[in-house]
């Protein structure tokens, strides 16, 4: 009986840790994403295979790749395990994947910007399978969203519409 | 060496196609990283160890691909793609492939 109570307390502590620490990390991350996205809003971002608005620049177009692995927290994983029982949208993992994609895209954009480019095209976002434990593979273990983003950076004139 | 993931390169003309080039690497995450990731999994946040693992793997696969392209006498690789596959729970493969070409400045 005591063991049961102890394990229940332990789970509650972990849930609280997930709620407070996980929530804190998520809010911090989203705030950071929004600030960095706002700073790079002038960049032309497309997933077209052509080069919209291309103008001759100093450097030839260049492939830029970046990756981001965002881990789940105990609360998210717990909520998802409840969701597996009744089915439906697993909202806690949706935000996880969303954050990983935005982070990977931003890293590509930041590298492109630092190298003097102002546009990227053919942006590709793939989920990277590292060790068969990715959130996307639906297996137990470390729950994470691993995203690999690649794009070609080039110089573009401001598009006019 | 110009590398892009598009089929064409703006400002350049493809004059010769040398063929497919590829590079891969299988890397394992060491136990320390797994433990840190396991703890990080309670509180959320970026798993930096795994991000680094992916970055290292991608650079290595890319280097191998570019070495092949160089050997073929190409000066550019176009339409580069990446795929990953998990070999076992502890190791993952990163595979980069593209088409080696010779390009010249021009329309």
C-alpha cells in the first residue's frame, strides 16, 4: 500500500515537473521563435524549385541544412498515453513537432542571412529517424521530434505584387 | 563546388552531367547522451546531444558525397537529398545523395 502511495506521489511530482518546467521551456522557446522569426521576416522563403525574384549576386546559390531535436516533457508524454486509449488528436505532440520545424527552418534562415543571402527556395522539412525513437515513429523510449531542414540560399530582389 | 537542392542553379548553366554521387554514415549515440536525453525528456526542451549527432552525421555524409563528386571532375552537385534510417535503437544512418554536374556561368 505504502509503495503504491509512494509511486503515485512520484508520478505526481514528475507531472508537476512536466507542467512547470516543460511549460516554461515551451513558452521560452515559442517566445524566442517569434522574436527570431520577426527579425528575419524580410527574407524570401519558398519551397519552389525555381528561384523566385533571383538577381545576380556576389555568391552562387548554396545548400544550407540545419536540424533541431526537441524533446517532450513528462506531462506531454503522459497526456499522449491517455490519448492512445480514447483516440483523437494528440495536441501535446503537435506543438512539439511544430516547434522542431520552426526551429530547424529558423536555423537555415539564420545561416543564410549570416552568409549574406536574403532568400531561400526549395525548403524541405523531413523528420529524421534517430534510433527508432522519434515521436513520429510512435515507439516508446525517448519521445522527441527530430527535423532536418534543407534549402537553397540565393540573392533575390524584393518581390513586387 | 556549388551545392544546391534545386535541379538548376540560378545564374549557371549545366553543361555536363557526371551522374549520381552519394555519401552515408552510420553513427551511434553514446550512452551518456541517452541518459541526458532521458532526463531532458522529463522537463522538455531541446535535446542538444541529438541535434549535434545529426549535424555531425550530415557533415560527414556530405563530405563523402563531395569527395565522390570531386573524383568525377564535377564542379557542382544539384538536387541534393537527405534521408535517415534507424539501423537499431542505438544507431542511425544519414544518407546524402545528389547529381554531380559541370556548370558554367551563364543563362
